[in-house]
C-alpha cells in the first residue's frame, strides 16, 4: 500500500483510508472489527470517522461508530498503529440532538466535541480533527448556485484559535477541513499563516466519476497549498459498481435501504454510470475498481476513503490499489466526462 504525506505534517497515510459511516447501522461491531483487521493486513493505516456517524444520522445511533472504534482499540491494544481522523458536526442537517440542536465551530463546542470523541474512541489523541461542514451557509452536500445569506457564524479565526488550544493540549495533532469551498479553504490557510495557527492538512470532499467538481476550484489549492483531498463517496454510494444498473435495488444495499440518498440516482447519473460501467468491462476491469483507481491516482488526492458493508466488498476495494489506469483508459473516461460532466455534483 502506497503511503503519502498528509499535508505538511510528519504523518504518512495510506493511499486508501478505511471509511466507517456504516458501522452501528448496517454493520455490527464484530463486522467492523473484521473490516479493520483486514484493512490493516492490507497495509491501510488510516481510519476516518465522525461524531455524527453512522449515516443516515439519527438520535438512536448517534456516536455508535466512534464507540465501536474505541472498543476495537481497547480490544486490540494497537491504537498507535493507526492514524485516526474524526470530525465535529456543524449545524443543520436534521441533527437537533447534538449540543442543544445548534452545533457551532466555537471554543465551547469544539472543546466539548473533542473531549467526547476522545472518550468514545478510548484514546488520548486524534491525529486529524476535521470540521465536518461549514457553520456558514454555502455550497456543500450537492448545493449548486451560491446564494449569499447574511448570517452570524463563528469567525474562522476564532475556530482556528479554538483548535489551536486543542493542539497545544495534545488532544489533536492536526486539523482538516471537510465539505469546504475554495474561499473557505484559502481563508483558513491564510489565517493560519498570518496568525501562526494550525494549518489545515487536508480537505475531505466528495470526488468520483459522477462528481469531479473538486477539479474546478480546489484541485489547484490542494496541490499548491499541500492540502490534499481525502476523497469521500468515490463510488457514488455504490452507483459506479454497476450493482444498481437498470434500476436494480439489491436487498440490503444502501440505496435499497435508505430512500433519502438520492444524490447519485437522477436519470443523467444513471446514464453516465452505465457508460462508465460498460467502459470498465470493455477493458477487462471491475467497474468499482476502475472508479476507485481513477480517484486514487489523481495528483491532488492524498487518500481515497473506501467504505464497505461486507468483507467481499472490502477485498474488491483493496484490490483497486494495485490498478493503474492507462492513458488510453483515462482519455476514454474523460471523453464520457466531457459529454456528460458532473451529473451528480
């Protein structure tokens, strides 16, 4: 497994990162333990979670994923072998049960969220602590067409100062952004440099064959500023695996279980998916592995966050790390993208 530098830190993370958002909802603790063990055996040293997980978020399962990971560390005693990433939730998104129903990125909320995550994760430190989504109203979670809204939100400098306190206390080592925009990313980076505050080591945003919008404004930032992408939803909720072809909804599959996940199921996405799936098969590749390999080999990607509900799926995802797409295949992928760009931004 290839290792890559996490931003300007001294940490080297695997090119594939183990995603965890199904644990505690679609996956039991035992299944999660098996996934972690298998990922580690394959060379993965990077695991990503969030206080809000599992997804879809709901009060009954809130924090279950972090609790499972904490149980794993206690059981295996191998916390130091892992680079652990977690996230603080922002406001909205139907999470009225988190910190009084109005989570903020201020000193009080960050301190409370960090301490609670540390307790659940049964660890003394989090290697990468990320802001799950902006507190301000802006473009994320598929919103197109920026609509400016005057509102009160925690100043970004105050957020960095609160995170700095956690770094100095030894509770977190590095910070990261998530679902952030070019303006937000560059503002955080500029403030960090000007005020000697923690510098974002990464940005976790969606990136896949159906949504390459990261390339428009953030890819250059990621490379020039050494704030690489941690790509989430690289299979577009499984759409790019081909298992949902022709409207199929396999029993137990994510899109079969949860109708709320409609971001990647519009007609134009289904058409594009069929073309990518067919292209993979023409080249003798598994469609999911081609889609993952495309993400992993992008120069602005630090790590590709894979998620699985079965060990069979995990094995397939792991195998994508051994695939390098040819220039010919990349050109064919780009031809589809040019004719049908970003059908599911």
